[in-house]
């Protein structure tokens, strides 16, 4: 780092750090509130499927669209907040980008809410071509246009974040390869070795930038098709672009949020999370693989080239393991004989590692062609991704919220029972999805047969439990905001 910082520079950095903190807190507050709202929407869907609540099917699909795109969007916003908060200690980030992204995000969200709830757009967060334009007059073209336009704004905002984080990493480490620690990995050089937070951020920049560009490209193509229906798109190309975008974006949310594990467990236990060569190799491997395994979403598209499918299946098996293993083993190594006294933050972090690891198992099972031909489009799919998002990603974000609410003081203060209740409710909730999938209950159906509803009913009760506990976490955070902002 630069040792000759002048007073004005130092002052400038201090102000940047302060405004960075303001935006991170704002991001997390919005994340908490939107998460709760989207969870309630999820509960409404589950209640409708259980037969306990009458919802018009077209409203169900509107809610499903809002819940899907809303959760993915807010997971990204929360992930950015976590990444930014910790990364800002190592590289110099310009907080103004957070403000610009937030404006684009909020305008985009308002556009999508209007398009879906007023215009009736309900083509799911995957907006698969040509559905937006061919709704069988369920929704007018303007609502599809407005929704896609809103999504485009949100994507552009996140692209700006990626560019800024990429710029800061390059400025500090001299290149994205060096931010991934390649000089240490390949040449065993100990020169300015990036901390785990920077390695994860570099991976996110590398994978999210092309994903967001692919997403923007296919959104613009769909918009052109909506305005000029004679201009058609190759549907297979559209599907590839959409799933490349969607797959990478949702995966990257965890790669941002896991920085909380790398930063907080060491502070709690007083031990360092070292950037070893094994750690670096794992992150480099996952960086490349996460980009090429998206065809596991197209395993039933027989027109896809066979090699792409084989790549999708085989690399899906391997993809998650490197980072999962270094994170899981790294956490165990840090915890082993550390004399840790469990409390809310550490328990949430531990749950998050479990939820992420365990949630990957049903995902990998589904990425197998013979299984996929049975499980494709069943509730198995929401089963696996709710597993690692609800029990992997969210606990990481909640842990950071509570950590900030406690003024970053890591003295154990109890509260682990609340976290365990969250795990319990969440686990049974996702198991109900998996059980439905096991019995071949289709996903994305507003109306369920009576014999499926037992799982829907149990899931509804558990979802209510999850919402209560999540509300406690969010309120703990919101209540402490004035104190957080007053702090240096
Ligand atoms: C209390 C918590 C939650 C409840 C009750 C809930 C409920 C639901 C339900 C009922 C569906 C539709 C399943 C179907 O029949 O196909 C769904 C879909 C979905 N959920 Fe959740 N969910 C919750 C949390 C989350 C979280 C935390 C995320 C991500 C961070 C998430 C992301 C999604 C996505 C992406 C879809 C797919 C929508 C689609 O098929 O287009 N959910 N959720
Ligand atoms: Cu995927």
C-alpha cells in the first residue's frame, strides 16, 4: 500500500470510507426489507398450492415472476453489500458507484413491479423467448417491454459495480490474474498476495461481467422482437444466453457473500484465513467452470450439441467442489480447538457453510442427464436452489447484518438458538420441495392436486417460521442503524 499519503488524501479516504459505510448499511437495510417482502410472496404461493388460500392463477404467476426476479436481484444487492464492506479494507473503492447502482436498481424494480402487478407480465424471471411476446393475450406487449427494460436497468447497475470492483482490484494488485493470486499459485511469489476477500471479488468480476453483458444482449434482442415481431431470434441462442446469464448471476451471489465467512470467522476465533496455493487453485478452477457448466439447464434440449451437454454434466459434478472444499475445510481448521463460544453470528456462518454444501448435492444430482429427464421441471429444482440460497446465502448476509448491528464487536453474545430455529424451519421447508420433486410434482404450477398438498401444507407452516425468524434478524439490524452510522 502507499505509505506516503498526504493529509488531504487521508481525509479524502476517510470520507470515502464513511460514505461507503453509509451505502453498505443502506444496501443491507433494503436487502432485509425486500427479502421479507419476497418471502411473504413465497408464502402466498405455497399457501395457494396447499389449497389454503384462493389466488387467481394469473396472479400466482405474477407473484412467481416478482418473487423470482426479486429474490435474485436482492440476493445480488445483499451480496454486493457484503463484498464491498470487507473488500474496502484492502482496495480503494469509489462509493459513488454504489449510489448509481442503487438508483438504477430502484427504478428498475419499480418498472418491473408495475409491469407485473399492473400490466400482468408473468413470464417468470427467466423471460424465456418467445414467451414475453407470445402470452396468448394474458399480458399486453407494453408490460413485457417495461419488465425487460426494468431488468436491463438493474443489470446495467450491477455491471457498473463489477467494473468499479475490477478497476480497484487491478489498481491494487496489478491485474485480475494477480487478484486471483496467480503469481502465488504458479510462481509461489509472496509479493502482495491477495486476501481471500480479494480473490473472491476477482472471481465475481470475471464471471459476472460477461454474464451481465450476455443478459443485456438477450434482453435487448427480446425488446427488439417485442417492438418488431417480424425480427425473430434463434430460440436456442436466446435460451443459451439467458441461462448463461441466470446461472452465473445467481451463483455469484454466494461467491460475494462467502467473503463474510473468510473475514468473520478469523475475527471471531482470532486466527488468520491464509491465502494458500490450494485455496487459490480452487478459486481459479471454480472461476472457469462456473462459466461453462450452464448447459446443465438445457439437458432436455436435444438440439444442443452433445459435447456441450457432456461438458455441462461432467463439469457440474466438479465445479462446486473446489471452493466448497477449501471453504469447508478452511472453516473447520479455523474452528478446530479454537475454543469458540457459539453465538448468533458464528452459528449463522456455520449454518451457511452447511446449507451451501448440502444444497449443492441435490443440484449435482439434477445435473445428471438420466436424473434430469425425470426431475426436470419438478419441485426438485426449487428444492435445490432454495436449499443453498435460503440456508447458504441468506445466513451469510444475516450474519453480516448482526455483526454490523453489534458494532463489529465479535464478543459472543448468545442468540445461537434463534439461528438453529432458522435452520430447522428452513430445512424442513426445502425438504418439502425436494419431497414433492421426488414424487414428480411439477414446478411452476399454480394449482396442485390434493395428493400433493400435504407437502405444500407442511412447507407453508415452515415458511411462516422462517419469516418470523428472518424478521427478528432484520429488525435487530434496522433498530441499530442510527448507532451504526454514528460510528467512525
Ligand atoms: C420463506 C422463504 C421462501 C418461500 C416461502 C419461497 C417460496 C417459493 C415458491 C412457492 C416458489 C414457486 C415454486 C414452484 O411451484 O415452482 C418459489 C420460487 C422461487 N424462489 Fe422462493 N421462496 C422463499 C425464499 C427464496 C429465496 C431466499 C430465494 C433466493 C434468494 C428464492 C428464489 C426463488 C426463485 C429464483 C424461484 C423460481 C421462480 C420461477 O420458477 O420462475 N426464494 N419460491
Ligand atoms: Cu446452473
